[in-house]
């Protein structure tokens, strides 16, 4: 089934069988929750509970709104994933407000992960990082722009060095303004808002008059290229935009990862 055909089926499920759509998207929900866990926003032992809370909110309030508001401008999975990310942020913020300093911990409740599984997982993640690094080195001419756009696409905090490498022609005040916007968490910003903000700086630096949608199409094309390379031919992996985002976050946020 092609992406377009799958999206048509997802549209049908959204309207006719929303419970079936939620069941179909459980792997995507799990991937997003795990991403939040790896970023330190949830604990591993809370994964099932967080997924349950997300599912309850989807069934109880979000799906009816999706049925009314989804306009078909994006794939259902993209629209759905953004809602799940927003729900995870809401759950995290609610838990943070309730959290109190813990003076004593019951040793019987300590979860000790299987070290063998952790080692294998770390090896697998490191291998994926290395594959991504090798692919990014292929884009030597557009590396600075690609790195910045990948970080924006994946909601990774950008550094002053990222901006200086990409926008060599901009004044220092412009670099600082962009860093103030994207140098910290910005998960709640939409793609549209991000591209609308950053495009004028690209135009000023490059002497062009491109639209935000042109930048969106450029990074979308690069993401599709990277996904094809990560998946291989014949296909050996199953990366999609959402899972690539997780890998990009892991790659750039890992202290052991050397710059590309």
C-alpha cells in the first residue's frame, strides 16, 4: 500500500472507525512517548500509563475535534502525531505541577532495567547514529542549511554555531534573535510558524525572495531523500518522518555524538 493509499484509508477510519484508527496508530503513539522518555520528560516505568492517558484523551475529546477540523492539507498520521505530541506535553506539564521533592524512595519500587537489553539497545542506536552521520556527510555543499533545517524540523534546540555556519551574511543581532526563538524548547510551534519565522532570515542571507512554503518543500524533499537512504534498497529499515525526527533528536542531543 502506497503512502497516498494508506492516507486515504486513514481518512476513512478517522470518520467511520476512529477506534480502529487509534489501534492502527498505537506504534506511532509508542514511538512519540518513548521520545519524550529519552528526553527525560517521563520515566521508562510510566510508558504504559502515559500511553493510556494519551489514548483516553484521544477517545474522549481529541478524535471528535479531529473529525471536524482535519482539512486534508497534511497526511492524517502527521496531523495525528502532532496532537499526540501536544498531549504528551500537556501530561508532562500537569505532572510537573503536581511533582513534589521526594525525600525517601521505597527500594521495592525501584525498577532495575535488564543491562543486556540496554547494551543491545545502545549498540543499535549508535549504529543508526553512525548511518545518519554518513548520510549527512554526503550533503557537503548544503550541510549548514540542512543541519539547521533538520533541527527545526525535529524541534531540536539550535546553537549559535549552527546559525553562524548557515547565516554568515547576517548581522549579529539577527543571529541572537533566531537563537532566542529556537535555542530552547519549541515543541509547541507548528511547522507553519517555524517556516514563517525563519524564511525571511534565509532570504536576507541568500539575497532571495522565497516563500515559507518553498522552504518547507525544500526540507521535505531532503527528509524524503534521507529516509530513502536510511531505509536502504532493498529496504532494510522502516523510517518515516516521525521516526526520523526521533533519530535526529537523539543524534544531536547525544553528548557522545561528534558534529557532522
